[in-house]
């Protein structure tokens, strides 16, 4: 299995968005995951949501439409897209959803 993980902080209403800027490196990571999937590996893009005040995750189409399209393409090519909401405290990080 090959995975990449990204932390998500950007919020609009009850929606968590990624990316908050235009990450060229993130686009390369998606291409790597697609190649891994095509080679027979399990490929996972994990988005760690460190906010408890959101209910939905989506790519930030208005900030980086190219990344959003590449993420959709990765999904259509079999890459698993997994948003994971966690609760962070001074003593622990717990999975929330």
C-alpha cells in the first residue's frame, strides 16, 4: 500500500477544504498514487481534518481547480480518498469520524 496524507485546516461554513494554496507537490503526489494503483498497489490519499466544527470535506475548487481535477482523476483511477476527522487535545489525538 502507498499512501499520502495531508492536514486540512481551511473552513468555509461547515465544510473543510483542501488545499488552502496551490500545492504543486500535492499534484505530484496524486500522480504517484495513480501510478502505484496502475501497478497493482493499494493507493490511499488521506486527508486528516483537525477541526471539529466541520461536517463535509471537499477539494477547494476555487483555490486550485487543477488540484481538484487531479484529485477527481485519482479517484476515478481507483485511488482511495479518505477524509479522517480527528479531535486534537494536549494529551491525545482521537478519531472523531
